[in-house]
């Protein structure tokens, strides 16, 4: 099936005149804009299209999964998907039974989605109602195919006798006769056969194998005590119905079945039911008479409804691998081979056990890959794709096929503002290309608010992607710096462990202090801790802030030790020497001796090294004088101690 092509009209005069070009926007959008196509040999002349207002048009595929009403389907299915991965990682011996339960969880999620859509349809009008009805059609088909694939490929059916499950599938998807029977039984039971739907319901239930309900309705007929009705009731009661729990083998059941067929056919031949045409038709159907089935096949809405009914009365112990040939016979009987719907083609491929064709066909369902990715993952883990690893097709490997669908689906979800984390969980389970895809996509997510950015950073940290964390923090830090939020910028720099950026910000703190004498963001500086080790300049800022606190606390001895250590550390930036030496002056002139002779010699040594700096020329003589006085006091004090 070739994909249909779509044409988009760009409503822009400039685009029409000049031409267009396009570029990929983050994840799954295309930006289209006016562009004058200039080649190497084009004349070098002013553009005929400028100056002009230019527009950028965003084009993206319609993703129905992004509809708010379908968001629950995406989130709940993600939980089941993760449960499947967890189950397979535990190597549980009962994993096939658990996989079947998880498959049923998927189906219950689809059914809940369908119910929500049906409720919404009742409230909507116009185009929106039509759109929702299309969604219902899509997900009804998805649930129908999934249910059949669960029966044929996931469930471990004893003896591979598939008909009981096939009948259950048909009853589930064609419940009209069950509903009609409930309606009939809920009304007036007197003269029940006078209801227009009575015989249609009885025969419909007979075709779905609901023998007990058929007998119950026949007993409510006003002629139920007549001989033909009693004989039909006895015949249906004696009819053997295969069950894996009956304790008899398929061979023994077939013997009983054939005996019942011979007995029933003899009653038909004896014309025991001829007086009641509906009963006569029912008995002819039960023995598989072709002419009888030709009479009722038009009552079947689909070929697979006819298939289950026909097999119930002709091949009750059919195996799953035999379904394909009978399915084609039913399609031929109904004359729809040349105009089958897409759903019919998928179901036929499943009954023919052509899993690859099933996967190919479900890719054409317009639910944006949800179905293909989840079903393929389930089939892979249940071992139904193992044959690909031993086939001659070298380019088709089971694990790569699964990963391909998960990559596509995860990438699709990454393009949504609030489902990107769900998308990441699918990419996480792609062992070959998952982490590389995450690296490419997570950096293209719009950062938006800081809360969203924090989420993105946490997800990158979980996956050990420090370079991405650093990149995002750098962007956020630069944005904060542009807005004048220097403290916030420093927080992002510390989070990213970016030494260069942290040094630039520390310089800004120090330069502003040297200009106006005030340190910003003191709470942040007070809690730097080991984070200051990111850069030397930040270490200096942290120690200088500590000096500030000690100075304000009038602990001058400790302040003197800090100043000396900063002077000797070689960390002091050139522009800050003037400020640091100015801070030393009061300590040299302090009434209490706080600088030892060694401290004073260290200060004088640093002063001689930096005496050529123009910033400190006006302070050199003053500092030398204060240092000389302090040195004299220190030497005298130290001599007395000795």
C-alpha cells in the first residue's frame, strides 16, 4: 500500500514570488520560509524581494495521540510497557502467563479509551464529532486486531484448539444478539415469538455457539411443549461442545461429534422439524448444510463472524495453523475478496500466521505507531519473532525490528511538551541506538521555565550524560546573566561544574565589590561549601566572603590570617590587589597586635611584587608605613615572649 501524499499551501505572497526553503525545528517540526535560491553562477545583484516582512510557517504531522482525550491511553500504556520490560528482566519461569495478563491490560486500556471517546461523541457536534468517530473506528480496529493476535500469538492454548477463543473474540466484537436477547428477556415473556427480533436473535445466538441461551429462548416460545420444539431442545442439549477442561481428548470428542451429526442428520432426513421452518433451518445449520449457511450468511456483518460460526458446526477442534485456509473460503463465500477493507487484510494475515505481514499492515493504521510499537514489543518478548533471527533475510532481525518501532514511537513522544518523559522511557529500552537518540533529542527540548529545565537535567543525570547537563546549565546560566540575575547564573554554573563560566561570574562579583563595596547574593556565597573548588577564582571569592564575615564579627586575628593566606595564595586577581591591601590596612593599625612579624614580612613581600600595579600606587607608602609600625610592635612582642 503506497502512502498517500499530502499537499500543503503556504499562504504567503513572498514565498510564492521568491520560492521557499525549509529547516528542521526541534524534534518533529519543519520551518518553511521564503528563500531566494542563489546558485554559484547567479548574478551578483541586489535582491528583488527585499526589504520585506518575512514569516516562518511551521509544518508538522497530525499526531492524534497528542489529543487530550487520548493522553490517558499514552500514559497508561507506558506503565504496562514498563511492566513488560521489568517482567523480562526478572527471567521469571512463568513469564508467558504474565505476558498474557499484560496483553489483556493493553486491551483494557484501549477499551477504556473507546468508552471515553464514545462519551465525548455524545457531547460534540459538527466536525469535531466526525473526528472523534474516526478515532473510534481506528481504535476499534486496533482492539480487534490486538485481541486476535493475543489469541493466536501470545496465549499458550492447550492442544492449540483455537475455536473456543475465536468464538469468544467474535462474541466480544459482535454483541448485538446478546443485547437483543437481554432486551427480549427483560420484557413481557408472554407471546415472546411475536417480537420481530425473536427468530433473528435465536439464529444469531446459535451461530455464535450460545446453545444454552438458544434453548432458554426456545422454551419461552408459546409452542415450546410441541414435539418439534422438545426434539430440538433435546438435540441441542445432547450436542457435544469441546472444552480443554472436559477431560477428554480431541480424538474422543471428534467421535462423539460425528455420532451426534449422524443422529441429527437422520432426524432432519426424517423431516421431524419440517413443520417449523425456523427450527428446520437451525438443525440444518448445526450439521453444516451448505444451502442453510447460504441462507444466513447475509446476516453476518463480517467474514470472520461467519468463519467462527461455520467452524463451530463443521470443525470444532480446528488448530490455529489451519485457520488461514478456512478464512479464505469464508471470504470467497461472501464474495468480498476484491474489496476487502484494511482491517480484513490484517485479520486474514493473522489467521494465516503471517506475523511480518501483520506488522506491515498495522503500520498503515493512523494511530501514530502506538499499536505497532507495543504489539511488536509483546510479540518479541513472547518469542514469536525468533524465526527472523534464523531466516535468510539478513537485514531483518527480531531485536532490531522491535527497536526500530520503539525508536520511532519514543521520538514522536519527545516532540510533545508534556509527553517527552514518556518518550524517554521507550528510548531507554532500545539497547543499540537508544542512548544516542536520547543525546540528540534531549538537547533539542525547549527549556521553558526553570522547573522544566530541572526536569530535563534530572533525566540527563539519570542516564549519565554530564555533557548535556553542563550544556543546559550553561544556557540557563547565560540567560540569567543577561537578565542581571548573577546569583542565579552562579547557581547554574555550579550545577554544571563549568569552571570557566564560574570564574567569569566570580569575577563579576569581585569587580562589583571593588566598584561599590557591596557583595551580592550573600546567602549563596555563604553556602558554597565544596562547590567553590570548581574554579580558582571562585575559591578566592569564597575565601574573601569568609574574610568579610570574620571581619564583621570583629575576629581580627582570624581575619588577619585569612588576608595573609589570600595574599600568599597567588589567587588574587590583578584588579583586586588594591581592595585586598586596603582591607589589610586596618589590621596593621589595629590596637591589638593581630599580625605577626612573619605575616607582616609576607605582606611586604607581596607588596614589593605588585608595586608596579597602577591600582595600588596611591596606597604603597601608606601600607609600608603601617607595615613598619606593625613589624616593630610584632618584633618587640615576640622578643618579650622569648
